[in-house]
């Protein structure tokens, strides 16, 4: 995913490429202009040299005498005059005539060029460039009665106007690129700073929804902030409505649960009370005068039945207290095999088998022992006389897992969704509180109890968290 910085850097690279292309075109234009000026100047020098040659040809027409002596002043004056006349038709070009240049002034560019022309093909061009100025010097041999005679012409090609424009253009391009780079850098820094401010505000938002975002000064970011503020306001309204709905639902659920518990308690209490009432009424209706021994036996049986129902009510009250009263777990390092042996001693039954893997764990032995006891008793009630109930304990990475499994018929489908609710039972003599109490004890310990398999054979799993080093 590309960022704004990447996009702007790409724009800057494109601008740099365009500037380089324009700069290259300006340099090429300068070079072509300079070359054209030099070519024009060379053509002018050639014309000037031809004009001097024509004038010299006219000067030597009809020459019949011997050649003048070297250094003859009159001849030199005549030659200078014909050069002056010949160069009047080509302005901007200077020149002269040299005789025996190698012996006269060999150190000057003109004498050097004249010597090269006399010793070579009769024409020599010398070009010297300094900065924006190019000096052209053309020497040509003059054939005639005067030996070792050469003419030279020179001119300067000044490219200052074009060179100045090129320098100014390149300077403008450089300034534009620096300004563009600075502007893009400032833009990226400004956007990044404002974006970080929005990010920090969103990160520090409370749990009740999105925080209110202040304007950043950037129109695009401010539109995003305004949209987020509107979304946050809608979220807060929705959360408030959801909280009210949740509160109403929780209240309704509490009332429904209270109603189910009350109905269950009333049902569990009503049956023993009805039994005790019938037994008591039957005992009161006995006629002791008819058969005192028979009446005493019937009264004794009625009292025993009443005591049994009282014990049932006492067990119900204790189970209700166990389900509603939580205590903080007291953790202690416990060896698993010894712990399962104590659990098996609470329910002495040949059908119960324990499987403990070696190791020890940190948990509240009393609380978990009561929870596993309820699970084991529930399993023993559901298996046949030849059934088997397994109680296992094993250590896993970061967890302690207890399993209670039986080979009975399993849990009926209509009971699976409400299995851990109070007073839900599939037995006529059960209170329906054993599994509910086991779940409450597991949750009080910070663990969880779940039905891992419903049939064939039920499998309950109680899992406790364990700290890992």
C-alpha cells in the first residue's frame, strides 16, 4: 500500500526528470547556437581571406621586376593598404600579411598560423575558446612574385548573450526543483504531523467510543475528522442504547432465572411436604385401641419417612447454599495422583477408575474435589451396574484438565442446552443441582466446565489455567 510520501516523491522524481530534460534541451540549444555562430564566423574568415587574395592578385598584376627585399617598408605599406581595403567588405574581421613569419615573429598566433599555411596545404585554421568567447584565426598562402607571403584574418565569436540565457535558465530550473523539493517536504511533514495527531487522539480514545477529534487545519484531514466525530457520536448513542437494552435484558433474565429457581425450589419442597403431611395424617388416624403394636409400627414407619423427607430438604438447602455462596480459592501445590485417590475415596465404587498422569499443579483442592465429586456421582447414577466411570487428570501447556467420562447412554438431546441450569435433571429422584454446583465451583476457581461429548457416553471436562514459566 503506497503512502502519501511515496506519491509525492514520485511527483518530485517526475518533475526532476522533466527539469533535466529541459536543461539538456537548453544546453543543446546553446551548443547549436554557438556552433552556428562559429560556422558563420569561419565562413566570414574564408570570404575575408578570399578578398585579400583577390586584392593581392590585383596588386601584382603586371609585376615584371624582381621581388622586393625582405622588410621593404614600401611593399609592406602597400600590402597593409590592400588588406585594409579588402576587409572593409567583411566587418568584425581583422587581418594582415606576413612575410617569412617563422623568422619574424614565431611566438605569435598569427605567425604560427601563417607558417603552418606556408608549410602545409596553403590554408590553416586555428580556434581558441575561453569561457563564452571563441577566437578564430585563418591563415592563407598568397602566391605571386613575393615569396613566403601569407595573409591572416581573425575574429572573435562572443556567445555571451546565449550563454547568459542558458545560465539563467538552468538557475531557474534549479531554483524550481529546490522549491518543489522544499514544498513537498513541508507538505509531507505537515500531513504526517497532523496524521500522527489524529492517530494519537484515536489511540488514546476511551472505551466508551471514539474520541472527539479537533480540527487539524488540513481540509481533507478535517473532513475525515468530522466524519469520525459523527461516527463516534452515533457509536456512543448506539452503545448507550445497547447498554440500556442489555440492562433490561439482564433484569429480565434475572427475573426469569429467579422464577425458574423459585419454581424449582417450590417443586422440590412441595413433594417432601406432601409426603410428610400424608404420613402424619395417616399416623394421627391410627386407632391404638384396636391393635397397639400394629399402630406403633405404622407410626414408627411414618416417622422414618418424615425424617427421610427432612433429610432431603436439608440436602436441598445445603446444595442451594453451595451454588449461591462463593469463596476465594486457596491455591496450593497438589500432586495429581494423590488428589485423584482422595476423590475416589469420596465415592467408593468399583465402577470408578482413576487415571492420573505424573505431575503436580497449583489449585484449590477442596473446591475442585467438591466439583469433581458432583460430576462423579452424576456419572455413577447414569451408568448401569456393569458400567465404568473414568476420572482423569493431566497437565497441558498453561492448563490443568480434569475429565469425567462414562460409558452410559449419554445425555438426552432435550437436556443438552439446559444441562447446567438449576433443577434440570433426567432422574426422578434428582434435585438437578449437582452439575449447576460443579459449574459454579469451577467458575469460582477461574476455570470452566463444559460438556465435551454428549453421547455415546458423556464426557465432562473441567479446565483450570496454570501459570507458565
